[in-house]
C-alpha cells in the first residue's frame, strides 16, 4: 500500500466570491497537490462529495469541526469575514492547525500600515501576529479595494455609483488576481513564500476617474456620487447598510483617517502580482471589459436611493 505524499491543501470560504475563484484556479491547474474543501453547510458538503471532492464540515465558529477537517493537512488558507469575530476565529483555527501539523498558512489580510490605528486594521494586525507566533510558516496577502465591489456594494445602478472617500485616490485589485496569487503561494509552499508579505494594489483612481474608465468601456455615461465619511455614517445609522456595529464604527474611522491623510497610503500602487504570476495584474479597464455584461445589467436598472445617486 502506497501513501500519497503530495501536499494536501485545505481551502475554506469556497462558497464566497474569493474562495470560489481560488478553487477554480486549482481546478484549472490541478497538478502536484491535493485539495480538501471545508464547508459550513450540510447541503454544500453533500453537493461537493457528489462531485467527487474531498469535502468536510468546517465552521469557524465551531472549533469541534477543526480536528477532522485539518487532519493530514500540509498547507491551508485562512479567509475570514471582515468582522471582529476574525480574532477568536483565527486564534482557534491556528491552534488547531498547530496540533494537526499544518506546515504553511496563507492568510488574506488588508492593505494596512504596521502602525494602523483603525480598529478593523488592528484586528488584522493581531491576527497576523498570532499566526507568526504559532511557529507555522506563514504568508500574508494584503489586497487593497476589490474591483468586484462595483458588482456588489458600489453598483453603478442607473449609471451612478457612490464612493465615500471624497476626491481621494484608492488602489484597486481584481479578485481574480488575488485568487491566483493565493493558489500560487499554496502550490509553491513555504520554501518559496514563507515569512513573506505580498501586496496587491494594481491601479489607483479617484471616483471621477473610475467613472470615466467605466464610461469608456461600457460606452454609457457613468457618474460617481462623491460622498464622505459623514454620509456613510448616516447610512449606517438609518440602517441602509446592514453591518455589525463594530464594523460600522471601524468603517467610519477608516474614512475619517483617509480624509485627514493618516491612511493616504491606500491611494498608492504596490503591486506584487507580476513577481508572483509572471504577468501584469488586471487593471481597471481590462476588468471592466471582462465584466461588461454584468456591469451593463446594473447600469440598466432603475436608480433607487443614495447609493445609486
């Protein structure tokens, strides 16, 4: 009886937009590793197993699921929600990874300075420090603003989308690049990527410049509704945006610091994609071209409320 010694990679979050793309990347390039998928819902488990996948129950809020899920795993990604829950979730899953003998953790973080004081960015800093202190080889990924936000929280409905950082520039990254980098680092392993921080901020734009780029690609007039931190705070208070209180307060603080210059680095390019993938990162216009049909469907919807202008 022979034992398969190829690295076993554990993926979480594959039912979400980033995790789904990571799994698709492995499906396109399956050689040299084995994949185990952790899911929270029984129906997803049954669907994946019916497709012949190595799938297990895994719930970040239930550490009892960690042992069976991580048994025999060599490398794993950590992909939590952007809530304060990430602190206890990561602590418990890292402890379990250490017990299971996991050799490499690839953690998805944020585009933050080491001395950031916004609470959400502080959560990520604590998470990263705990991972590093575990003794497990680590790689931290630091993506800036997702272009895919244009398909969710910043939809150009009726030809108008909103930004909440005034006339400041922000850096954008395509989730396809983030997923490809994650898969690449997990494939290569800690020998090549251990103790590395990789940054993904491909192209910077103001809201007006983003509107111009979208107008060119979509061949439609697109307008940016330029708002600030106070407008976002008002939406949170009205309940227009439904998020946990800690996240709401953190978002308001982030935008306040962005406006006064303390987080101006979010408007910078820091692009490690070419070094990892051997190709240019996906810019705003190529991304919009690839997602043109979905963007046009949103533009053709009827505008409704402040988020649509």
